[in-house]
C-alpha cells in the first residue's frame, strides 16, 4: 500500500501534491487542514484519513477526530496533530504512549520534517511530514510518500514542493 502523507496545509493545497500522490492508495493528513475545500479535494481524489489540528474550525472538528487509531498492512497507526517529537512528546501523548504504543506515530503541528525510529518506544516509527502549506515559519513545503507491505515500511521519500509562499507563474 502506497501512502501519501502531509500536514499543515492551512487552507492551501499545492496542486503539485495531486501529481506526487497520483499513485498512492491513501492520503493521510496530520491536521491543520485549514479549510474544507482542501479536505474535499483530497477525499475526492483518493481515500483520506485525517485528524483535525489546532487551527481547524468546528466543521473540521466535526468531520475529523483529534486522534485516529487504525491498522494498515499489519501496522498499528496513531495519528494526531500535536504530538511533540522523540523523546520529548507532549504530556497528553506521553500518557497515551505509556498505555499503548503504535507501530507508527504520525503527527504534524511543528512544521518540522522529522522521520525517526524511537528506541524509547520499542522502535516506533515517528513521522512528521513538515508543512505542505504556505502559512508558518517553515522555508520549504514538504510531503512524504512511503510504502507499507506485510509488516515492512519501504521507500520512504521526502518530497520538497518548493519554498513557502512561492506559487509558480
């Protein structure tokens, strides 16, 4: 299964994402979608799994949960918007991780691209795709593509969409 992962679109969907995600089986959005038009475009394009973020309004919070737990290709996955980063998770996430550790933990919020195994959490894979939108302090818009197959994570690709705020003529 090929996954397209993004976060922090803040109401802007770079159309390059559609091209990069044309062969994915699912799109995962780790919050701060920003506008229903973004999630509508994504879910009309491919199956979408998403969580709301701190900037998302009541409509987004009604449609998407704060925490999404699911299974994919034999992996347990937990996606939430605000998580912190290994080993400095926020207090809410730390408490949950003490009770239940997923194979893959996905979050956004920081606008900082980070992919790493957390040895303090039984080798859980931590994925933060950075920010795909134009709002924030990040310099480069990023998304991630990867493959899940029979308890194996393969071909993790970081894709740079261009500088924040840059819209080609």
